[in-house]
C-alpha cells in the first residue's frame, strides 16, 4: 500500500491546458478530477449522472437555461443529471470535479472542447 497524500497544487502544476480534466484519484466508481477553466465552455448535459464542481481557486459561473449560479473559492455546486448547463470563468480558475468513471466532459455534445477521457496525472 502506498501511503502518500495527493497534493492538489502539485497536480495542478503538471498541466496548463483549459477544459481538459485530469484524474487524480478514484473512490469506488467515482473519479476526482482537476481542471483549469477560462472563457466559455459549451452547452451540454449528463443524462446519467449528477456532476459536482468545487472551486479550488478563482471564480466560475454555471449557466442554466433559466438562470445561473456563481461560485467562488471554497464553494461547490451539484449539477443534477439531465440538466443542460454551460460553465465559464472570466479568469483562469482551478476546479475539482467529482463524477463517475467514464463521464465525458462535454456530455452528449461532442466538439472541439471534448477532452480525452480518463487521463491520469
């Protein structure tokens, strides 16, 4: 057994690209991912699962078709499954995601921001 903590800042220093989640750990069938975001993402939804966004640094907003929620460092939000949403951040922000293994960042909407899935750092 390997008894070493996962250092979030050290993991964040290993990549620079935006909108490309990196896996840092697993618990049962759930993955913990880090992602750097800046600018606008795409409208998408996850039909089979909720999605958790935890702001580690910076600020972000999650826009819905009928409103939005703004998050700052130390805040989180659970996006219910099947709810269409779009995330954005004016300045680079660091986010931890918690979602089941195999979830694609753009949900059922494929495009140029669809990231390779299950990339570990």
